[in-house]
DNA sequence: CGACTCATACGATAGACATCGTAGTACGGG
DNA sequence: CCCGTACTACGATGTCTATCGTATGAGTCG
C-alpha cells in the first residue's frame, strides 16, 4: 500500500481571502490558543498536536486546534498518525502585513510582564 | 435613594496594568465593536454613544461600549447627558507598542478588500 | 415643575463556546 | 492480524454572550 495517499483525511481550510480579521482575533482571544500560536511561532516549523502540554483533555485540545484552523491561523495536515500544525504566516502577512508580528510581540511582552510578577 | 447615591455616575475602568491582551482581542473580535473602535480612531477625539449608527438597539449598543471599556480599549466619561468615548491609545501603546496601529491597519485593509468586493 | 433626551439597568432568551468522557477511526508495527 | 498510538466524533453540560424590550435614572430646557 505504498500508493495510498493520505487523500481520504483532508482537512478543510479557509482560502486566504476567506480569512476574516474578526475570526483571527477571536481565535487568539483564548489563552490556550494564544499559547499554541506562540509556541508554533517560536518553533517556526510544524508541530504535532501531542507536542503541546496543555492543561486540558485531548478532546479540548482537538477543539482548540480546529478553531485555529477554521479561522485561518494554522494549517493542519496528517502525516501518518500524527497531525502536523503550522502557522499560516504567509497568508496572514499577505492579508494583514505586520499584524502577526505585532500580536506575537504583544503576547511576549505580556508574558514577560506577568512573569515579572504583577 | 436620592442623596445616598455615591456619585453613581462614575464608571469603572481597568488600570493600565490590568489590561490583558486576550481581553483586548476578545473585545475587537466582534464586528460591531471593531467598527466602533475604527470610528473612534478615525475621529481621534471623543464621541458620544449616539454618534454611532449601529444596526442594533440602544441596549445592545450600551452593552458593546461597556465591553470595550471593561477590556480597557476605551475610556468613558459623562459630560452632561452624553457619555463620551475615547480610545485608550496611550495605555495600549505603553502595554503593546504598535499593536493598536497594526490592528487598525488590518481592519482598514480588510474593509477596503471587502468594499472592492471579490 | 414637567417634558424630553441620553444612556442604564434588569430580566429574558437563544445561541455560542470551553470543557469533559466515552466510543470510534486511521495508521503503523510486531 | 491484532494491538497500540494519535487523533476524532458525538453527546452532555455549565457558562458566557449578543440581543431584545421595558422601565428607570440623570441631566437640560421650556
């Protein structure tokens, strides 16, 4: 079965022009999802869902990844049994130049502020 | 209850350091609130609630303004019978430098894209 | 005072959402 | 072929949220 492509397990993604700013902001307004995006940005590549150590069950984790995908923030693809996740940096930067960087910088700044106590 | 009212017309605002990024993003993830913020930014000054022509009732309008205030996005103050609303640009820029501008630019870009249809 | 305007508060309601547990599907290897 | 791993789908639930209508408070002006 070397030829059986992973075609039957395709995941629906919004096209670049279907991505809405409100949706992106909604996706990032959840602390867990913001954390996921920060880790993806820090890694720069693709990470499987199980690489994240989130304080919720697997079901909830799946839910959050789906929200991120359906809002156009990440791209997901199966690779064997794993599901790889990557930021849609290019598409987002085409649509909203500089926004993702600003958001990540803001998140980093807040994290530093909180870490330094508050 | 005429005299005991402790200046019941004061409005609670979060202190600058209490403003959370997630809250700001949540506030702006609603199309109506994003529109309000865009108009406030375009005006640059203060606007009364009634200056906005939103497709919802007064009650709902009040609700959205309150969300924006409680999340630290706008500052509200009474002036006679009117309630004036102004962006907290300074506080937001202290906390998250450049973020507000990026968000407004992204919103403007999306509005232009939608206006040009697709 | 009395009427009018601006905005609020309260109660209700319908829909969205975060979370969980359980059962199930897809893939890879012994 | 059966098992383990990785992720999903479904149903339930409690909470949050956007919306409305109505009644109310606060200020202004006749």
